[in-house]
C-alpha cells in the first residue's frame, strides 16, 4: 500500500513539473513584466532605473523556465532510457536534476509494478506448491 501511494504521489509530482510549472509561468506572464522590453537597450534601462521589483520577478520567471526545461529534459531522458532498457547517460552539470528525475520515475514504476504484482499474487497460486483438493472419503474395505 505504501509503495502504491508513493507511486501515485510521484506521478503527481511528475505532472506538476511537466504540466503545472509551465501553466503557472504562463498564468503569471503579465505580472510585473518589464515595461521596457527584452531588447538590450530595454534591459540596460531596466538596470539603470529605480528598482520596483520587476527586474527580480523577471529574473525569477526566466530561472523558472530554465529549470522547467532542464527538469523536463532529464525526465524525458530517464523515461526514454528505461523504456529502451539502456543505461541512462550521465550529463555534466545535471546530476541533481537527473537524480530527481530518477527518483520520481523509479517511484512511479515501483508503484505500478507493485500494483500489478499484488493483483497477480492474489489470483495465481504459487508455482510448485501443491493445491489442496477435497475428495470423498474412502470406503473401508477391511472386515470389522
């Protein structure tokens, strides 16, 4: 039961990373957007203007998109390697995102494997183990 719950939570975590994070970033696209634009001249003016927090919020949004791209790529590499039964390539500088992806994908797979194993074990008898059969009692042939 614990393994199944862990698998469900890991699947929700994967969905939150792959779908939820970009949805959040798109929904907050207009919040504190710099009014000067993303041109080099606009960024230079934003750096020289009095700080009202828009530059920090914009930096956090860009960092969020970069983090999402790295995590999604790591998850995609992990799933593809597992599906093809190949070793996962270790990418330089991406040890932590790959570790997170490996943990989430492993937990999801363990949850599904545990679910299938529990259902199969409940219906199939153990191999090589004799099954109990009920038979009619034997009639006594010896005289009394």
